[in-house]
């Protein structure tokens, strides 16, 4: 098989996403039915964490075991990565011993360098610039709730014409939403405070056709099919916390913003959430919120992704 990495959302085609969503639905069904499915028996996933995680660690680790494989959990503090071993050397060594690597790190350049020297597929488990596994789960969750095709399958073609409102920081999640919108044909309404805008070059998109910028977050939410946000201070930016709390005060998703969206609009948050900051408790714990499905779906879509990167189109 050709070596294929998943370092940003645009690494796969719309057609490959259609396949992944179908596989994720099948794999999720097997999990719910306690049906054994071990296509990755004897395969090993190395997970490298340079930042904290709950969902990413549990979803990859539980997911890999459920597929019959095993996992090695590494952090900067307990490996030579924390003692300045070059990332290229680490990639050459680790990828001779395992079948798949997932990395959560700081700059996208680090994961790109690792992948360049890896013999096995590398998956982005979050960088400062992108969080593709999260958007994969978010889109799957949206399709589960808001439409399947005539065959009952989640179909990304149904995303065409939909609008996602992004309220908050122009961060890795916002960048990844922009990549997904360009690839899959939906629109993103982006509202960020001044100084925290999305940057088309960093987001790695070709044009500005798939997104529109709004000064007022309420305007961004008007008519949206999905309203979504993230913490005001992403990991790695903690020194800016106090300043951000002041600047982002108006970028809290509240019931008024949800009322401006379509009546059947969903609310998503990649979690962890800070109630009373980027989202009101009434919204995240309210009837339009699908955050728990969204979190669970990380595992199902990543199982489909690992299966695809290691075995190709099976099933
Ligand atoms: N959403 C997400 O990536 O969660 P964790 O930081 O807990 O992995």
C-alpha cells in the first residue's frame, strides 16, 4: 500500500471522506452490538503526546484495542523527545517498531518533519494549526443528526449548501473547518475578536469562497445549521489567558445566538468546555447540543481512519 499520512483535513479527498463516514457508521454499529472486529490484530499504534488530552488519548487507545491492536503511549517528559533527540531520528526509530503513529504537538512543522522520516502512517492528533480528527468526528456527528442518503448512509454530499457558524478564536479548529468547507462544499461564517482572525495562508485554503467573516457573532449565527466554538485560550497560549478573557467576552455562544440560527441548528464544542466563557451552560447542556455524541464519535471515525490508513478499503 502507498504510505498515506493524515496531517491535515485536506490530505484526503471528498470521495475518501464519503468512504470513511460509511465505514465509521458500520464500525460504530459493530461496537454498539458488542460484535468483535479485529482487522488490526498484531498492529501497534504509538501515541506521542506533547500536550494534555482526555478525548484523543481515550478514543485512540480504546479504538485501537477494539480493532485488535495494541498501543504505546509516549510523552515528551518520559521519552528522549524531551531531551532534544532530533524529531527526524525519533521518527526513523519509532516507525521501525510500530505500524501507525498519532502525534499531538505544537507547531505543524514538527508533525510534518516526523512524517517525512516515518515508514508508517502518521495521524495529526492536534497541532497549533489543525485538528483534523476532531472535524472528522464533528462532520460525522452532523450527518448522523441531520441527514443520511436514501440508503441510510452518512453522505458528505448532503453538506453542500449548509452553513457552520464559528464563534471565537481563529485557531486550529477554525482553520480545519475552513479546509473542510473548501473540500466538501459548505460555508463557514466566522466571527472572531479583532486580532484573532483566521489567516487563509495558515488555514491552507485556496480561496475565500467557502467562508465569510462577521464582526458580530450574532450575525455569524443567523441562519446557521450548526453553531460551534472552542475555548478562548487554546493549549500553548496560556500566558495570554487574562488578556483573552477580556477580549473574547462578547464571543460566548448564548441562547440568543442559538435563536438566531435555524430552528433545527445543532451546537457543537470539541471539549473541554468552560461554561460561562465561550458557551453558556444553557446552550451546551441544552436540547440543541450534541457534544456527547461528538466526543464519542471521535473513537468511531478514528477507528475507520486507522483501518483505512493501514488496510485500505476493506469490508
Ligand atoms: N477535543 C479534544 O481533542 O479533546 P482532548 O484535548 O481531551 O483530547
